[in-house]
């Protein structure tokens, strides 16, 4: 996958991911109720988000934890799209659910735990929906690009890569945010890359800092967890921003987003020179 030549621009409703605009996806980790989702959708749209996130089928570390509302969650997402005009991204966990989720969602999310489930990737690819492919928690950049290639070679060009933190020996945060991985992906792949500062750190106090780092690394957008009352969230409350925190972060990020044009120039320079010798270029 070579970054030179044309970049992949993924069309979604009336905007695009991977073009000039920095695209923010925001919303709760899990869809919990109409009131929770609707209030979040209205607030994140007002703050500048383009995409509403929210899990209806939840991959949880514990089988006893909240597993999501399923179809009811998908219906709530669609109602929120109708009211706000936000596009919907939601996870699909199994091959059998692909037709159902693809009927409701604008973007299918493949979660970290599923990144190497090639039969799921194939089924998701064939749905024709854009795919947000999250990096597995122990996946290398080459592994991520191989999974992207599975989607591309099944006839779906609309892949969005997502860096969401990886497992390392460092245990002070939920994961280790691989900002260099974002910069590298922007050099060696033509696909859009988005940052997930929420899962990368697991702690709401660091989300804005990681978002800034993601932007500086060249990300085309970000996906952030927001909840009306994070203390009461059924999943990932510790890393979810409340509305005021999300508003403040979005306002503070404006000058950083404006600087992206400079990063794009540097990227073009790197592509003309150094990327040629990148050892990963052959991978994916
Ligand atoms: C999520 O987006 O809520 C999620 C489960 O993410 P990941 O697959 O990156 O853990
Ligand atoms: Mn989550």
C-alpha cells in the first residue's frame, strides 16, 4: 500500500474522511437509552462532530458485563441520525450480524478484538459500507495493513484505519498510544487514519492531550467517547468526557486543527524522499 499518488477519500453522507476536513466522531461507548443517545448526539453535533458513535453490539472483556442493546440500539442510532444529520458508526462483531448492522449504520466499525477475524472482514467488506478498522491491541502496523488489504481485496476501497492504543509493558494507562504509528501510516498507506484517544489512555483527563498528539501526528480525524453522565456509564465511563469537557476540548483543539495544513506539507516532502526506504512499504 503506497501513499504516493492518490489518497483514498471515503465518502460518508455529505462529507468525506481523508480529504481536507478533520472529522470528529463522538458519542457514548455503548448505546444505553434514547435519552442518553439523543442528548449526546445533539451536544456533539453542536460542538462540531460529524459522526455519532455508539456500540449496540459490545465486545466486553467480561462476559458478565453489559453486552449492548443490539437491534434496539441500532434503531436508536438511526433515530439520532434522523434528528441531527450525524452519520452513524457502530461496531459489528460477527459475520452473521453484518447485513443487519449494515442496514442501519453509515460506517461499520471492526473492533480491536476482531481485527484479525478475516471472515468478518470479508463479510463487512462485501456489505459495501465504509469500514472503520481498529488496530488490534497486540497487532503490529503490518498486521493492521494486512487486515485492511483483506477488505480492499474484497472489493471495498473505503477503509479508515484507527489507532486506539496497543498493549506494551507500560501499565500506568489502559494502553500505549502509538502516535508514531499514525505518522508512519500516513507515510506508507493511502488510507485515512483516525485517532482514538479515549481507548488509547482509558482516562478522561488525558483524552484532550492525546487528541492533540493525534492531530499533530497527521490523523484525518478522531473518535472520542462522550457520555451525559460518565459516572453512570454502563461501559468505559472512566475514559468518557462529559458534555462540558467535550465542548472545552473541541474549542481548545481548533488552533491545532488549523495547523494540519503544515503537517500535510511535511508529509508530501516525506513521501517524495524518505518513504521509499520504509521497510513496511511492502507489507499490506
Ligand atoms: C469501542 O470503540 O468502544 C471499542 C470497544 O473499541 P476497541 O475495539 O478499540 O476496544
Ligand atoms: Mn469503549
